[in-house]
């Protein structure tokens, strides 16, 4: 596997990150204020970014790659709803790519693609309702309009009129977005970027949807969740209400026990208000449209069935999305056509804060959109030059985690032995457990390269003045560990191992300075071990959001070793 990212993917990373920055910042802003057509505004921004940047970067396939990057970066959004927007973003980029492929980088290609991309918002909205509530929602909609047509004595068929009107409105909005994108693209070629004072919009990029580090991912659970969703749809359509109500309730309880965050959508008042309103409206429509003693009962049951279906979709996508954070799934990309994708995402994560800081306030965007887009997108070319001039040996960071006393050190030691057998340079320190004559537990610092060990932690007060937990820190072992890490010289694809990063390091003691120096130094790969309870704090302290996590309860040493070898450019060593 080649460690160097192709220039096309670098450009896609930059364009996708620009788009993602607007989605994360403005998307949360528009969502929280309940701005009408907020999704269309975000789509317009994406269209303008892609079209304008294509005037400078003419690579084929740039649009869909940028859309894929943006969709995956959407997981950093603090919004609670990300799965639908991720599908929308990627589909919009594909539609724009398809139009340009057919008509070329021309007026028809850009404008047709813009209208298609914008119109997708309407089709996805309709599809969402059909998926969530089934075909009964279409029947409710149709009967309501027929009743309105009858009451108002309107001769024209109303069923399709609102949809057609919205489609025309969306297409015109897409046309306007395409025109702005072309104007900005022409300015990028012929004029320098204007200097516009702006107040950056503040936002957090911490992903509140991502499960905590203690969550145990499982491929088996991912498969089971998909089967449960399919099973739910089958019983909803094929069985009577006592059976599907019992089965769906049991599935929801099962999901709630494993995925605590799945309950968040059900805990919102809006969900239950809509539940009641939809049930009542359905009952009313069925009563008016049908005759008989059971029409009201049938309408109520149909409304409840639609809501149960919606609950399955909402919770089902939430639990599937949770399991998709599994590092094993992300690492799978490294051996496929998308092998550049993980590297591009790392680059995007690094670029995102700068691009978020460059987003102006909404007032500046409304007053002078062309100049604002010109200024922001001009940063893309500068960022490209910065990246191309970087020493592009991309380091990989791996974190081994698990419970206290669970075997993290043994895991790391076995990995070091595996690397040694493969002829790969690995150095650093591990904290080997020892027992003295009195049976008291202690730890020695072990130099991985030489296997020499020095006392580090002891359950007595004879080797130092500082303590951590029930142990006294032996100054000699602390000094030796720091010396080993300071003197460590590894090739670019070498691997540095630092065992038991914990409370000392979090308060800037222990190996904290050595870790910081390694992260800023030559691009060797790094493996850290830390207890599961401290994982998120360690990641946050050193900015390791893109680190690959190995939970020792979820993966064995050979599997982790194989992944590390593949991701660090040693495919020939993988059997």
C-alpha cells in the first residue's frame, strides 16, 4: 500500500472539507433556528463550491470524491441527524458529476447538474416519508388533497400539483446556485481574492453521536441489526397488529439496552407529538374515505402501524450508524479501490479547523455572496500548495485499549515481537508486570529494542517520592523511560510503542513530553496503550481523533498486527 496520497484525492479532500465546514457550522445553525429550506441552502453552498473550484481544478471524478469526503466528515457534526444528510450529500455530488460527464464542463453541464442536485432534496424527502411510514402515508396525502378538492369545488387534480410546484421551485434554486458557482469560478481565474473582514462562526467539531470509547463494536451485531430491520418490515406488512406491536416493541427494547443513544430520538417531545397527530389524521382520513363500523378502528391501527415503522427506521439507522464506527470497517478501505480514502479523511480532519475559521458570519454571506465565496474558495489553492510541499509520509497512530489489568501490555509486547519477526523496526517502552519476594506487584520499564528492564513502579516507599495510585514511582525507571523515548531513532515507516499512557501523562508528567515530541517529529508510526476509561481524554489531549482504535476485547493480536502492517506500508509482510 502506497503511503502517498494521490493529488486528485488531495484536491477532493480540500473541496470536500470546504463543503463539510459549511455543513457542520451553518448546518447546525440553520437546524437549531428551524430555518425553512435549510437543507436547500446547504446544497446550494455545496454546488457553488464544487462548480467554482472546478474552474481551477479540472480533474475528472473530483465532484463525487469531494462529496464522499464531505459525507463522511458530516459525522463530526454536532447535529443528531446525520445519516440522511450523508446520503443526500453524496448523491448530489454524483448527480453533478454525471451531468458534467454527459454535457462536459459547460453551461448546460453545470446548470443541469445544479438543478438535478438541488431537486434531489425533494425526492429524498418523499422517499424518507415512504420509507419511514410506508405506502399508507401516500394514501393519507392523496385522500387529504381529494377531500380538499371536493370541499373547495376545485376541478383541477391537486394530488401532483404541490409536488410539481416544489420541484420547479427547487430546480430554479439549483439554477441560481449554478450561476453563482460559475461567476465565482470565473473570478477565481481572473481576479485575486478580495479581503473581507468577517467574524468566524464558532462551532464545536466534537462528534456527539459517536459512541464513547467503552462501546464494544461488533460485526455480528451489525449484521443482526440489519436482519432485525428487514424482519420488522416483514412482520409489519404480513401479520396482525398484536404480533407486530409485540415484536417491534421487543426489538426497540433490545436496541435500547445495547445502544443507549438510540433512545434520544424517542425521548424528544416532537416525536410523540407527531406520533399522535399522524395517528389522529390517519384515523380521520380513513373514516371519511371508507364506510363501515370498523373504519375508525382501522384508521387508528394504520396510524399506529405507520409510527411503529417510523420508530424502526429512526432507531435502526441510529444503531447501524453506531456499529459503522467500528475501526475494523474503516480499516477495510485500506485494501480496496478506496485505499486513498482513509488518508484523505485524515487530511480533511487536519484541514477542517482552518476552513471552519474562514467561514464568515451569515450577514456577510447574505450581503455579498459572490465575493465571500470567492474569498473562501481561494484558500483551496493555497492549501493545495501547502500540502504538496509537505514531506508526505503519513504517520499512523494506533491506540490499544481495554480494561485495567486486561492484557494491554501483553498485547503490545506480542505486536512488538510480530514486527521483529517481519524485520520491521519497532522501539519504545512497555511496562512489564513483576512480583517481588513478598508477592507485591510492581512494574519495570522495558526497552523494546534491547529487552533491558529497570524498576519503575513499586508498592513501597524506598525508590522515590512521587506516587501514582498505590504505587511509588522509581525515579531511575522514569528517567530511563524518558531517555529511551528521547533517543529513539526510527525510519519513516518504523513503529514507536509507548505503553500505559495514563493519569501521569494526562497531567503532563510521565511520558507526556515524549509523546508530544514524537507527534511533532519525523513521521514514524506510533502505538499507544491506555485503559478504556481514559481513551477519550488521551485522544482529546493530543488531538488523536483519527487514531485507529484496537479494543483487546474486540480484536486479537494477529488481526491488529495485520491491520497495522497494511496501513503502515508493509503489505508484503502480511500473510
